């Protein structure tokens, strides 16, 4: 599938994800997180690739990519690296982490000049 998805394609994909969850082919949390990535504007660029996986009925991979939202812990966010998905370290999840840290820092150090570092240990 190329280009952006139309409403019909998106509705079909969402129905396929719901059916996969009902049939135990994807976890309930995977369904919730996948639904977000299909419908929320910040994830738009990933939709064509997700639709390809849904069309191929690759729900095992989709569940691996979306079964959780990686927690932010004392060591930052750690997990499998992947091209997309809430359960992997990827460009989007790192961007969300950096944004969250920036919001936190601004709330706790208002008016101060702040800086930060994003690092990789693998």
C-alpha cells in the first residue's frame, strides 16, 4: 500500500485489528496501542507500513511492536529496537521521551536555560 490511507482503508484496518483481538491473534493492549498509532495525527507517517502488516495479517509482529508502551524508568526507556511501535525503541518513542523530559524540566525549572542529552548504550 502506498501513500496515505483513506477513511475506507483505515476503517477496514481497524475492523481487522478488532477481529484479531477478539480471536486472540493480538493482545488487548496491542489493540489499544495499535488503534492509537492508526488514528492519532502524530503517528500518521507510520500508517502506511502498519496497514501493510494488517493487510498481510501479520498480527504476531504487530503484537510484538504494540503489546505495551515502554515505561520510562531510572535507566530511561529500554526495549527492543524496531522501525515503529509503542513497545520498541524507535524514532517516535525517543521523540516522545525527549518531549516528556523537556516538559518536566520546564515545569520544575521555569525561566532557566536548560539542556539535555539523548544517548544510546547499545
